[in-house]
């Protein structure tokens, strides 16, 4: 199994070359991946860990299931998750081997050295969560507008008022168009009776 | 000839002002969403699926037909003008297309892509009309063991044939299979992997998975790389083709269509292989070999045609077998299921009118795209100039709206975010997304077929292996699984042989 990744790359080598040629005139970040072999991207081991944890979760849950079988269902609900759990462990192990041998994903590990802007991602997730928390109380028009406004600001927009206006228009338009017009299940929230 | 009559009835159903308007909305939205970098056809349908909940099935499918071709059309525009392949099938288009745009021939590249897509779409849809009923005749004789075998083939093939790394393909596939397992087991009614969360009992909607992984994932990915350079839109000139462009394009269009359709129609053939084959073929056949690498029009015309033809080809297994082999087909299948319709051999018998209207919708949508969009390309290009903050704020806005509407509960939004984070991780580590999406929808179907087979055999494992069809399919699976081993052996022997001439010389 150790040669799995290398063999796979040899097999799809033709496509690799096609994919490699793409960034020639592309953004600078691809150049590093083109000229030098990408360094070992050990952050990928997080993926292996994730797969292994998922495997544990799947097997623990499967163990809890009653292993009964009925005449109309000889194997019951248990075998599939157990097989999935075992496969998850196997893939996690092969993945780790591939990473340690310097393997990388589809884009040739082009993102390995890039700066990962965790602050922006975190803020965006916070804005998103805020919408989930507020949507039933404030209603889609307000919480959805806040979602649009917040996301745009987090992603770098500096026109606070214009963005807010656009957000409000979008919120109202989608509510009237989709919820009232097409019967989509969007909550009116505190604006119930006003809209 | 029954099919021809049925198709004509389909056209009759679609050619009403209301339905044409719906088709028009479909192609417009499809093009718009397909153009957005990082999204694609599957995304367009997934985002629009909740909106169609209030429509009649026929109208919804007319719209999906429009979105389907519109999305592909939009994707090629992004590839050519932004140097970003929106989906893996546009990777090859970028090669020559972006070079053409840089050389001031963007208009010609877009035109040959658009007309090529139309030609390929039409040819492939005609092929679909003839091939699907034959496939249905074949499929009607298949039992549960055969279906199980074919589904396993589709799963294994999507995970291992596409992309550059098998282990990452399988990681993605397993993730999808696990997500598909969540919820109440259909046979015994037991809850699996819900960990006591009541909202998970109904499972995770494929729409939420697709929107989360693609749209929210892309938004988070943009946030993560906010300070890493900018995309530059190359200006387009007039969209037209000169006489020599036509002469150089029609051959690649036809050859691309011929390559694309069969690959699409085979479970997990995909669009990557035929687009690449088309590129290589055109380079070999071209009288302008020196232009390849600097913007040869053949290198856009052929792969774009192959891409479209293969996308239409994937509808064959989707409609005839209920087998989705790409993300778009997976989401479409989910759409069928929301209307309580199960694609498969019986679909043509039970829902004949609906299917033929969908197919007629494909023809109409395809023609509309050509007529409406060729002159409108410069306007579409403006969409690519929307500043990223607004673009992705809008995507998050619509993604949240669609996900909330699937069940009317905020819980869907947390699932959406969780899947967005998974999508972010997959982008960062170059893990292909397609096997996951296909796994979510195909996994539970394969399990059901396996349990049905075992039910018929009374629990004897030999029940999983049915007649000659499943033997053949398992043979193909073994071949796919063992192929890397063979390649390894070949490489080893080649390496062993290498030093010999050196020592001799």
C-alpha cells in the first residue's frame, strides 16, 4: 500500500502535466510549486487525524446498535457502519504514509506555504453563526441582511452604509419574492405583522 | 418511434409562454451561478432547488434543464477570462483559452466555446434520446445484486479514476458515505450516527451538503486567502468568429462531442479524461501545432465540446439507472427524490411525460443559450467584476436562505457551516470534492440494494454476487483497484532496465 500515491500519480501523470501547465501565467503563488518540488506538507496529518476520529465515532455508534436480524433484513443496520469505520482507519493510515512520503493533493500542494488567514475565517464563521442564532427571533429580513452586511465587511468591504443598504434590499426582496411569492419557509420574526 | 412521439409531446409541453419563461430564468440563473468562480452547475441547481419547492415538477425540471446547460456555459467563460477553472472539467479549457484572451482573442475563444457547447450539447442530447431507452431495456433485467455491483463500481471509480491521488479520493468518498449513513435506517428504523440529536434523524440533505461544501467552503476559502493576490479579468473584444476560426473549430467540436458523450455515459467516466483526450487529439491533428500553448482555438473548441457532451452523457446513467456519477447528476437525483420520483428503469414507464419534458427542456435551454448569450457575453463579464466581498456575501446569503428553507430550522445552518469548514479543509489540502457528493447520495442506495440482495438469498453472502453482469462489473472494479499495482511493476521494470545502456555505452 505504501506505493499507492506514487502509483496513482504515475497513472494519472498525463493529467498531471495538463494541470501543471495551467499556472504558467497564473498568480505568483503557483510558481513555487512549479519550480521546486513542494515541501512535505505535514499539516495534512490533521486530515488523517480527522479521518481516524471519524472512524472511532462511526464504530462506537455502530457498536451501540442492536445487532438483531429479521427475516426481511438478514444483516441489519450494523455491518455498513462497521465496514466504513474499518475503511476509515485504513485510509487514514495510507494517507499518513502518503503525506510522510511527500505526497500532496490535487493542486500539487500549492497552498502549503500560503498564509492562512484564520482571523478572517473565524470572523466569517462568527457572522454566519450569528445568523443561525438570530434568524428565528429577528426574522430572515433582519438576520439575513446582517449576514450579508457582516460577511461583506469581514471580507474587506469598507462602504459600510452602501453595503447596509444593499443588504436591506436583498433581505426584503428575497423575503417578498421567495417566502411570500414562492412559499419558501423563511421566518418573519419580530417583523411579523409588519411585513 | 414511440420515443420520438414522446419527445414531441415533451416539446409541446415546454412551448408554452409560461414554461419558456421558466426555461429562460433557468438558463440565466444557471449562467450567472456557473460563472461565479469556484461554483458550478451542481451549485446552481443545489441553490435553486429550495426555490422550486413551490413549483410543479414539470416546471422545476424545465428550469433544471436550463440551469444545467447554463451552468456549463458560464463555467467556460470564467475559465477563459479569469484563468481559474471553476471545475476540474474546465482545466484543459484554461490552457489555450486564457492564452487566447491574453492575445486579444478572448471574443473568439468565448464564441468557439459557446457555439461548441451548443453543437456538443445538441449532439449529445440527441444521443441521449437514443441511448437512454436502450440502457433502460438493459437495466430492466437487472436485479438488486447487479445494481449493487454497478453502484460499487461507480463509487470506486469516482474515488480512484479522477483526481491525482487515490487515497485522497477514497478519503473524500468515505466522508460522503459516513454523511450518507447519518439518520434513521430505512429498514429497521434505528438511528445511526445521530448521537441523540433529534434534528439529525432525517439525515443530512444532499442540498445542504452540496451548498455547504461548494458555496460556503468557497467563501471561507476566499476569506482564508484574502491577502493572496487578486484575480484579473481579461477584457473581451467583440464576440465573433472569422471564417478561419469556423474552419478550425468545427472539426474539434464534432470530435470533442464524440469523445465526451461515451465517457459521460459510463459510470464515473467523468469529464476530465475526454477533455484531456480531446486536447491531445486536436494538438496532434492541428495544422497550427506551433500555436498550441500560445492560444490555439482548436484547444478551446475541442475540450469545451467534450466537456458539454460528457455532462449530457452523465444523464444517461442518472435517468436510466438512477445512478449519479457527477455532482450535478447527484443534485438532480436529489431533486427527483424531493418530488417523490425515483430515477431508474421504471422512470420512463411511470413518469414518461416528465422525463421527455426534461429532455426537451435540455434542447430548448441549449438553443436559448446560444441565441441569448452570444450577444450578451460582455454583460455577463461584468458579473466577474463584482468585488469579492459582495460576491461572497451574496453567496453566503443565498446559501443560508436555501439551507434554512430545506427544513425551516436554524439547525440546518449549523450543519451548513460544519460542511463549509470541511469544504475549506478539502480545498486547502487538495482533496477532491466529487467523491464525497456522490458518496452521500449513492452510499445509502448501494446499502439498500445490498440488503435487498441478501434478503433474497436469505442472508447468504453469495447473494451479493448475482449473474454474469455483476461478475463483469466486479472484474472491472478489480481492474481499477489493481491498475496502480500494474503501473508500479511497469515502472520498477523500466527503472531496472535503465542502467543497462549506460554501462554498455
